[in-house]
């Protein structure tokens, strides 16, 4: 009976730990939306003409800074400094929403489209996170495919900076919505199944899923439902 009891105790402790990581992740995720909102307000007021003048350099510079933040967060994931870096990163990402928000607000129904994209992102996240949490299914098998998908997306986005093909931009956004929706399943599943036990890293992953999902949903809404003055 003792081995059985020991196994039961270990399983209970693992379940408690996974629930704690999930709870801390959602708390930090909610907190991270505050600097994102502040950054977005700042970004709307900024002039991004320098990015339009040198789009390829701006894109590569942004990737370098973003990856630098993510590297630092990974290194400091077991300390309070990791939380500070994460919040700083989400502020930066809020600022980088500036260009698409400026474009959106140039439409007659821009505010409504932003709200619709936010609501759609919330519904998708809550639905898929709920599925991963309730079913406790391991979606880890999707990891390699999703990683390759993101790399191809980055290559396509980089190419379209030169090509400027509207149809390609919409295709990229449509595929991105599918990929980052799947990433929500994958990342939440990793927490639930014990594949990720650090809530700072988990928050970063889910934040990026939600951020990219919102941006690409908004891009699609602007293309298909935007009403110009």
C-alpha cells in the first residue's frame, strides 16, 4: 500500500505545482496587459516615419531588440528581475502596436474593429486554453510543426516588405491566426501536463501568442471590414 500511496502523493504534488504555475501565469499575463496598453497609447502618439523609410532595417532592429529581451527573460526566469524584464518587453510590444493602431483609427469604424479584434482574441484564447486545461491532452506533438510555421511566416513577412503584395499580407495574417491559435493550445498544454514549470517563461509564450493573434486578426478585419472616410 505504501508504494501506491507514495505514487498518489507524488501525483497530487505535481497537480498542485501545475495548478500553481497556471495560476501564476494567468496572473502575470493579466498584469502584462497593463504596460502593453500604456505602450500602445504612447505608440499611437509617435511618428513611425523612420520605419516606413527603412522598413527592412526597422524590422531587423525590432527583431534584435525583441529577441534580446526574450533572451534576458529566459536568463532571469527564476528571479524578480525576470518579471521586470517581461513587463518592460510588453511595454515595448505595446509601443510597436502604434503603426497598426494609427492605421485602424484612420478608418471610420476603426475603434470598433480594434474592439472586435480584442474580443475575438479573447474568445479564441479562452476557448482554446479551456480545451487544453479541461482535456489535459498533451499537444506537444505540434511543437516542431508550429516552430517551422513561425520561421516561414517571418521569411514571408520579410519578403513582403520588398514585394508589398496585399494578397500575400492577407495570406500571412490568415495563416498566422491559425498558427498562433494552435500555439495557445500547445503552450497551455505544456503547463497543464508539466512540460513548462516556470510561470515567467510560460507567460512570455502565451503573451506572444495573444499579441500576434490580435495583430493579425486586426489586419484581416481592416482589409475586409474597414470603412474609409
